[in-house]
């Protein structure tokens, strides 16, 4: 059953399509399990609808013309999980010490239900005990005033609204700190660094209509079926009108292969499936740069030959007629030779809009096919085949996810996506843009309103003018920096606006030990998780309203807002009865702490809490171009588009051009021991029954696993080569930094369709393996998608 461990887990059962009856059954199960069989469906009909609430799960867009049911399986799970009939009340904490609860599984902690009362940790009993809101605010404020601003961390998870996020960053800055690490640091920071360098935008440029105007989609390193299932509607509609979807991904994921639309009676009754990917290329872990270079090389060399003489296109492609594996290259070259167009590349666009092309093209020409094949795991034929599809398409949409960004070379991965788009002018025109699919429902929006450690990304002079204080100008902490500050004892206070930081962060074992030395930890949350159990000397657990709940303030019921993956702002209005009369909203909690802490600044905290429209007016005053007429347009169908000059081919870069940026290498440079024959490259994954660190249950029907999360997916040949058998129990040990033993124990081998030399396991169970310094040098994003590990036979009985 979903949500339960099994003594004998089920492994390898038949995997069905994304959607369909499997999705419907899963939704029904969780509605029953969370005791909301009637209230749940009533709420779901308002999810992502006009005047309804935005999903608390992923950040996919709310369309102007909604479907009858505008939610997916994971969105329904997130709603049921939040409006559950279960409660974690003072009686629960009276019955359990925190030391005892530390031994519970993550799923079981959150499954206890919604937090109902503000709690303070009592050192004598090792229990959370009830505390009054004002008492909590006063002590938190007193403790913060005793801590230097540079020693306080203000973390956000990615779910908080634009209104709460704006208040939170303002509070931190008036307090004197730019330490605003957030979950974006751990997922798409590579986009936030790489895209501005390439195209002058910190987010993707795609909008929903691009799915209706493209004739090809390159879908790169994102698992739509698990991470953003509502996007499957857009993919299905595109496929139905003849769009070719070319997928590059480590694993074969059902959501990228076939889809049965639960809202289409004909498909549900007949089982008719929509094939999603026309071509599916399984790229080796960390091989994305090489794969994209291969596609670019084929395009550039074909263009070289076509420009020189169409009749010599085949020789210009360095074709090898005697090599049957080169059939696609020959076909592509022949099609170029026969084409009426003079060029394969868009030279007019390149000349007028870009810089750095010749350097990039020279690098692409220089790489040999053998090296590109070895690193990418693809054949020359596959890369050339993809290039042929790309060249035959007029408007190509580039879609990518965290499979590209959570890498040592994540920024370079993003540069390569931009390079590929720029070769044929596939940016800034209908159907041709870059779509960076975000995870958390407002992780992108938080950055837009100031949740960032980088002071140059925030209008500090405007904040100074509006609120009469001198903002700090020093660069604050990313998530990795915050972890380092905790480890070395420099951090003294940690305030968390949502999230499960200790589970999400790398180097878990060392971080948990250091965490207990913090003076103050404050957790603002809806449900219990592990980060609430490992605490500082003074610890508060402050329960807040969820987005789905009615937020009644002095000015009446309030609405909030967030930004989608396609950079549109949407209003959201809660519909559910609050889980407890003791709950406060996130804005109210932020204001309460701020008033108890600050002795400067001219902020109308109470007026803002009474009427959130005043917060939106303040956001508009701070960012007048981005949030023009914010309140008036809050529930505009399809959302309020965020102005992005790159959509209009205006490049806000240092040279005023879109830039081809050439990666210095194809693959990260690892120490020699990482190249040993018994070393595999690990990628972390989310299951079908999970969203980020929230575990809804123990069923991953997309990968044929039920009743456990302690599995490692391996290539069948690697299992034999390393002396194991399918089903064996192994421990994983990190190969990097051997002076520190990092290991996870008791994982069951599952034979799977994954490239040789690679393996995959679930996040966050494998986070203890990742050294803190194993991250992108520029973005500081942990490399959760690439880590050299070694397997040893286990004597450990698995926890699940």
C-alpha cells in the first residue's frame, strides 16, 4: 500500500504510463489516508483556478484557459497532505521527547499531521511545550538583538508567498543581514548565474504560448511525470499537433515516454496512450555538455560545408561511408546538401545579436567524435540525428530541469543550453525560448522580491528611501556558505521560513552535529520534520497557516501571490478552514518577530498584516516596472507576465549581446581514485510518492518499487561486473575526500535501464554522501546529480 513500509518490498513490477488509472488510484488513496475524502475533492476543484489557490507543490504555470481539473497527482497529494485531518498538537509533544522522535522516519514525522500551537523546546524534559505567541516573539527578538547580524541566517524554502518573502528580506536587511540562503541555492542557482551571463535574464524566457507555437521541443534532464506533471498537458497538446519532442535524460522515465490523460474519458476508457518523446537519448551522468557539444558540432560542421559548397556537404561533415553507425550523419549531410537554404545556422541572428560565436564554433570543431561519445554515452549517430531534427525545425523550445543544474558544471550546462538555442536564433520569438522548470511553487518569485544574498540584485537605495534605514552592502551567505558558518561555529542563529533544511542540505551527519551548537533556532512550519528535532540551545517551532487555508485578517480574507516557472505572477486565495485557531499567517509571524527585534526602520508592519494589498503596493513601489498595477491585475487570467527583455531580443548583459560561452572542459576534473573501475557516478532522484524532502509514501510506481526507498538503481552489466546480483544489499561510500568517511547503509540493488558506470538513488536519503565542497564553484549549487561512489556488500538491515 502507498505510504507504508513492507517487510518484503515489491521490486520490478510492471510500470504503466504517466497519468491514467494509476494516478487516479493514487489520488484516491491519499485522500482517504489523510481523512479528507469529501473536503479534499471539494478543494481540488479550486486548485490553480481563477480566484482559487495556487498549488503548494511545483511551480508550473496557471493557464488563462483552465482544464476542468487543473491539478495533477502530485498536486493532489500536496493538497491532501496539507489539509489532512491529522493534528500534531501539544498532547503529541507531551508524549514524545525530541530524542525519541529523532529515530522516526521522515514520512512518519510529517504524517502526524498539522502543527497546531506555538512551541518552545524545554531542555529539562527534552520536549516541545506550548508558549504564547507574544512571549515567543519577545524572546526571539531579545536573542536576535544579542547576535551580530552577520552571525544570523534567514532561510526560506520556496513556498512562501511574494508578500511574506518581501517582508522577510526587509526584516533581515533592517536587522543588518544579507544572509538570505534559500532553496534556490540548492536547485536552480546555476540558472540564476548562467542565464544572465548568456542572455541577460536570471530566469527562463519561455511562456505557455511557446508550447503552442513551437514545432520541436528539446527536453533535457527533467522528470516531468514526478516533478511537474501538469506540464504533461502542454506536452501532450504539442505532440498531438505534430511537435517532435527530443529528450536527453539519464533514466527512461514513463512521463517522458507515454501519458494517459486522466481528464480525457476516451483515453481512460480505452487505455490509449500519447507517446511523448519522439527520440529519447540516455545521457551518461555528467555527460550533458558533451551531448550538447555533439549536437552543436554536427550543426556547425554541416553549416561549414553548406556555405562552402552544398555538393561537398558529406565530406565537410567528415562522413565515414564505410561506418554503418554513421547513417544519421550521412542522412543529415545529404539533407543539408539538398536544402534550398544557404545556411544551417542563423547567421543573421548570430551577427546582430550575439558575441563569442567563433570561439565556441572552433571548440565544437576541435572535439573529436570519439571523445564526445565516451563522455556523453551517446553515439555520433544519435547526436547527429538530434542535430538533424533541430535543423529541420523553425521554432525550438528548450526545456530543462535540475538534472542539468545540480552539477559541479551546472553553470556550464546552462551555458550550453543557451549556446544551442543561439545557433539557430531559438530565443526571443514565438515558440522558441528557454524554459527552466523550477521546483518549489514560489522559489523563483522569492528571488524576484529580494530573497538573495547578493546585494547588487536588490534595489537597496530604494529600500533605504522607502524605509529610512541603511541597508547592509556586504555579500551574504548562500546555503553552502550558511552550512560552513554553522560547521565552523560562526553562525549563532538560524530562522527558517518553511522547509526541512537539515534534510535538504549536504554533509548531513556533520551538519546535524554542528547544528546543536547554535544559540537560537526558529522554525516556521505547517508540519513536523527532522529539522525541528535537531535544535539549538533555544528553539521555537512556530506553526503557520498554509496557502490553501482561509487567511482572515483585520482587513478581511487575504490573498497572496507567487511566480510560476514561466515568470508570471498569480494570485492565490485560500479555501480551507484553518487547522487550528492558534495559527498565524507567515506575514503575521514575520511582523511579530520583526517588531520584537528592530529598533529602526519605518515599516508599517501592523497595517501590512491587516491588509496584504498594502504589501503588494510596497512591492510595486520597490520594483515599479516588474509589478506595474500589481493589485489591479492580481487575478488576471493567465497571470501577470514579468518583463524580460530577452524575450524581445534585448540583451541586458555587459556587452549588450547574447553570449556564446564556451565551457573549458566536457566533464568535471575528479581525483585519480574517482576513475577506478569499481567507482560509479551517483545521481539523486525523487520518487513518484515525494516532493522535495516531503515523503508522501513508499510507492514509486514509475520505477516499479513499492514498500521501500532504500534502493540503488544500477545497470545490469555493472551489477555483474562488480560481483553483485540483483537484489543484493550494499552500502555506498563516497570516493571524494577519503579522509572523511561518508556512507549510507543498507541499499537494495535494483537492475534498471541506466547507462553503464552510473547509478541512482533517492534524495534525501543519500545526502550524507555529499561533501559540502562538492558544488558548482560559481553557483555553489550542490552537485546532487553527480558523485563518485563505491559499493560494498552490506551487513546492515535496511531501515525501509
